[in-house]
C-alpha cells in the first residue's frame, strides 16, 4: 500500500502541515526548530504532519530496519503518532511508549484509522480520545532522568561525594555519546558498547581511559580533581570497583535498587538509549536531578521545558538572524544558566547560520574546527552559583559542537576552555566577582534565562544589599516585594550592555497588590516589547524535581529605556496562553488570535490593574473595569462600611500568637464557628487546627449546629469584641471553583477564627447593607470582578484579599435585599436536606439567577458588559479550573440560538445603518459539522428573514468565499479560531464549530474589528 493512499484516507493530501522527506531536506525548511529538523534527517520519514510547527505524526513506507527505527523514534521523544506502512498493512504506533524487546506500543489498530482524520487532528478530537495513551511517565526523558537519579543516589549512598558522582555519570554519558555517534575509538580499544563496559570492570583500565579522554579533548569536561572539605582530592582515590559496578548496571540496562527506597526496583533503559538521537537538551536537564530536590527548592531553580526555550529562541535569536541575514555572531548571556538549555539552543542557531553564510565551510576541516570553537567562545556566556550546573552546561555545549562534526573528525578535537572565561561559578549579585571585569566590555545581543524565584536564603546578603545600594545610588525606592530574587534579576541586567532581555519570572510580580511601586519602577526604567503570560498553564509546564508546581510564570521581553524616550508610543504585545486539547495532551503551545493584545506602555502606568485584566480579558474588559472603578460613578464597599458609627470590620481570633495567652471565659455563652477538637504536639501543647468551613458556612447559610465556645486561652483577640455579636456578615478568604466568594450573615453571637473576615452592623440600620454586600460577594458579578482584577484568582490560589473585596464598586436595590431575605428563609434548615430536595434546589437556583440579574441592573450593565461577565463565568473560569471544561468546546447544532445571538449583535449595529432607503442588512449562517461561517451583506431585496440558514460541506462552505480555498485555510482556522475577510457585496467571519468561538462577548470584539476595518477602508483577509 502506497503512502499517498493512506494520506488520502486521512484526508491529509494537500493540507497545510503535511511535508514530504524532500521538503525536510531543503535548507529553507524552517517549519520546525533546528534541533528537531536535524533528528528528522536521521530518521528519514517519508512524510510528516505538523500542527503549529510541531511534527505530531511520522509516516514511514516500508522501512528497512523496523526494530532500530522504533527505538530511534522513542529516543526522538517528539512525535506521539507513527504510521508504519508495509506489506499492505498499516500499523499505528505510540511514539512515546516503548517496551524492551517489543518496540513501540500499538496506539490502536488500522480499523480505527479514521480517528486520525484531518479534521479530528486539527480540532483536537483525536488528542482528546487518546490522551490517556500519551503518559509522560513512559517517555524517554522521564526514564532517562529517573535512571540517572537512581544511579546517582546509589553512588552517594555508597560513600561518593555528590560532585564526584555527578562527574562520573556525566563522563560515561559522554563516552556513550561517542559510541552512539559511531566515532572511531580504536585508540582507546573501544569497538562497541560491550568493550567499554569491560574496561569499566577494572578500576585501573577505567581511569586510564578517563585520563586519555581528558588529555585528548581538553577543555573543562568533567575534571578528575575535586576540592572537598578544603582539600584537593583525586577522583580515582575516591572511586572503587563497587562504584563502577553501579555504572555498569546502569549502562547494561540492569535493575537499579534504590537505597533510599529499599522496596523500589527500577529497570535501567540505558541499553536502548541512543545518544546520537536524544537531544543533548534532555541530558542537560539532568541538572534538575543533580542539584537534588531540597537544594532545588532552596535555590529557587525551576526546570525549563524545551518548547518554552524554543519559543523564546524564536522571538530573540531566530528573529535576530532573520533581520541580519549576513551575520552569524550573536552574543548571549544567561545570568542563571543552570544546565545551559538556552545557550545550547543559541549555539545551534549560530553554527547553522555560520554554515548557511559559509557554504564552503568544510573545505578546510582544521579551519572549520577552529571556527566552531570561536563561535562558542565569542558568543556564549553563563553565570550560575551551582558548580554542578556549570559543569553540565559546559558538557552540553561541548556535545553540541561535536554534533556538527563528522564522526571521523571528532577524535583529536580539543575543546576550548570555558570555565573562568565564558562560564563563571558565581553569584549574579556579587559585584566583586571576576566576571564583572570580563563582561563589562562586552555587548550582548540578548540576555536570556530562567532565574530563580522566591526568597533565596543563602544569597540574601548579596541580592538584598544589591537592590538597597541601587536605591541609594539612584535615590529612588525600588521596593522589591517580599524579597523576591527574580525581581532583582530583572533590574540587575541593566548593569550590562545588551539589546534585549527575555527572562522567565514568576508572574506574581505583575499582580501582587504590594508590588505596585516595583512595577512602576520597571515601567519607568525599561521598555517592554512583549509579555508572554503562562499563568493559565503554569502548573502543567514547570516542575520542581518532577513534582507539579503551582507557581505562575511570565516571560518578559524588554530593554533599557533610553533618556527622553516616550512610553506613549511604545506598544507592548501581551500574549496570554490558555489551555486547550493540544496543550493538555502534548504540551503544544497554541496561541489563539484573541490571546494576543497590543497595549501602549503608559496605560500600564496609569492603570496598574490592567496587568490582570489582560490575562483573561481584552480591551472591552478594560473599558468595563474602568467604568466600574470610576469613583465618580460608584462608591466602594469600603466607602460604605468605613463609617465606624454603623460598621466594624476585621478578622477573628487566633489560637496562637507568640506566647500571648488571652482569657476568653467571658464568652462561655457564645457559639464557635469551627471545630473544638484538640490535637497535641510531641510536648503535649495544643496545636492550632485548621477549620474546614465547607459544611458550616455556605452562601447565605450558617449552620445552627455550632458548638459552644470552650473558654480556652487564645493568642490573639480583636480589639473591638463587638465583631462577634450578631448581626455580622462572615466572609471566607478563599473562593469557590466558580470564583465566587462565600459569605453569610451570622444571626447569633459566635466566635470565629481569623481565617474569616467580618463586617459587623452596629445597629439595625446597617442590616440592609450587609445583605447587599452578601449578595454581591456571592454573585457571578464578583466572579467576573475578581478574575479580572484580583491579584490571586486565576493566577495562583483560589482566594481574594480583603483589600480587593473592599475596593469593589457597591450598588444595590430593594429587590436584591428582599431576594437575600427570601434565600435566608429557604436555607434556614439542614443544608444537606435542602440539597436532596430537587424542587427547593431549583427554586434557590432561580433566586440566585434573579439576584445576579438585579445586581446587573443596579450597575446598569449593558448587553455587552453582561456578555463579558458571562464569558468569564462560562468560558474563562472553566478553562482555568477544568470544571465543565468540555462545555467550552461543545459543538453547536444547526439553528443554535447561540449563533443567532451572535448574529443579532451585528444586526443591531449594521441594521440601524443600512436598513433605510431600500437597503437591507442580512446575515447568512452557513453551517457545517466542523466549521461555521457568517456572511454579512447589504441587499436591495427586502426579506422577511434577516438571518438565513444554510448547510454545506467544509469545502463547499469555503468555496462560497472567492478568496479562500480548502488548502490555504486548513489548521490555521482551528489554531487562530478566526478568519475574517471582505467580498464585493459584504464581509464574513469563519470559525470552528465550538461554543467558545461564537460566544456573544466575541461577537462584540469581532464587531469592533469590522467597524475599524470599514473605517480604514482597506478590505483585506485576515487569517
């Protein structure tokens, strides 16, 4: 069976994203990263299918050595689906799952080939169906790092210093790389892997080999001497044959018994690893294991995934070469280089650019070798406090040089010395370190990296003193928040000469309510080009030693602001990536059209809250929030409750507060909102217990079954004890999965802990305000407001700070107050019983909806503003939390009311303009299973229907529009979610058939685009 017949069955022939081997061999083929292209040219697939420039399917027609090929594909670790076509059979393999002695696991059989139809691939249907098959724990990078960590732990438990263990493992990986590259190692008496393992069985022969390699390759490749406990020692004196046996077991693919977890037996896969295929970047990430889990947390170091490295490279180094096609030098500094992944990728691009500019580079091998060394030493620089990190980074760069040499020319190639000239074991904030003198006279095109986050204890003196001295010298308050080291990294780069910096930092920098002054300093001293926001997907990107991290992240692209440079003219591109099927399954970054906004830098100075608004919203949300925050339009909750003659606000008691003990016996008749069960520490002292309020306190409801206070001593009691007297509004700090606050009015005297905030009405005049605030905090309006402007909601934790709640605009009416009273009466019973009564549940749900509606009325929300609230509640929050996630992408039916609602927004605007003097505005909705189009036109024929429905196939749908064809739209539609254009008699919009794309909030956004285009009178297609 020929490959084209399979591609035809899959509807892939002629589609955007399909490439043949001949395409890959072209120098101009830059659809994938250089790292991926180089490996594809080793695998030689007959065809590949890419989505968003990632090779997700490989096609092989009658491959010769199938066993070897399957092992190589697994080592490639880039392609989840593999089609192998041979002898009229189709095998569909899982490229991420390899079983020893068996090969790649079957993904499914040929009966299910239709699961990989073009439409199912690009809409995400295929990936959703098979996502459980692509288990990250089965991928080679997971096995490789796990194997090395296990071997390293065993070596350390057998008495080796960690630095020695690191060096020993790194050195044998280097030799395995040489063997897998088929480098002639006759002079070392190595003709195969097995002969190398035989050499390792004898300590003397092993170290004879290691010394020969050190002398032949030179450089800083895993030294044989170490400085331990104040003295210099030789590795050979520390390693015995028992240690080498561990290395042999690792390399042979034997079982590794972890001494830390005695019951855990792990099988090594080193016998099937192919280091000529495995990207050196994976080996670089061994660094994350080398420094160890606890040390990693202390240093604030976080693993950087390769797809994010690729994105930053594309935005910096790649773009630099695209704009400077005759240059091949591009000097880059990574100030916290770790294992050097940014620098390795940079060196790859530099070498390939050099080869492109110098096509005769290989005429003189000796000259080419010297040029390779110069490309490294002239362009690549790194700093890190961790000596192990520096060693791995240098090792990775050396291997990268060898990747661009033929095997026959590798032996005898001497590496340049990098330590102390290009790489420095030092603190980035040590102004007395030698690297300052070396680097101060160099100009860098880019400063790239992923610096440490959080508070870093052992460097506190240096980075703290650095920014405090800077404040004195510049006579300005920088106000670094909570001693966050990444904030200081962002400003330290100003001491160097560079064109642009791109650093990955915690995005809390942009939203923390205490960091406003710091943000103002940044915006006043640096010119930002792009903000690449990853908070929505951060926990699926970054790992702390392979444990999920909830730390949010952002990439900031910026340069030093020149004197007299205008911020008003600087347009910042803000990109906020959202989760989707492609990312959830494949970690494939997909940037949709409406994820991208352009905002002038001065707006961030004038409206600090816009940072958060842009994460989930757009320019329409900005104007909506601006109206809500206008103090001339609305009072805030704080304005209402700050009248101390009517209200008290504050938090409750704390069981512990230092050694203070406050007598509470006078409150023995009070109830307590929480648990009075005591737990004790090892010294017999009562421990403070965390109270779970889930069943005690609900929206509008506080249980009647509260225990009486037991009069124990506490550490903290609020100054005004009246806060514990009813009526008091209780508010939780956390928010629900719907991003609503939880609040209810307490109608009996009770104590509560400081995890609850309270507003106490001093007299009966304030009870209506309490009910109004209660309704507001429990509403979908609150969900929208806190998502759009709250510092934590949707970014890190599901919580809202008191300052943010008090700053909310306040509005009410009598109907809201009456509805809250009605709700309290209905809930004045056992909550669990109410939940089991469907009729009461339905009645309560209707009341909640009406409360929302009345709140919207009280704020005088327009239909546009209501749609923005609805989009946040039904699209943005489910995307972020995963709750009701599937509803976001659900397919719409023919004549769906959602589509008609979208169309009505255009009718209301353009109808009022064109429906006069014999002209009529109508909309044709062209429906298909995968795609929907709307065609807006002005006609001379009056029709009883302003909205006309029709059904067509996808190709037929596209042929309706003269500028479009099936081939040139393709997957772009399902990535960008939007194609707009003009015809002679109207204009159109085409989107995927999914609820998210046709939400009314996007109708208003699309409408504004068309209005702007019509005003500019430049009809064009925007794909």
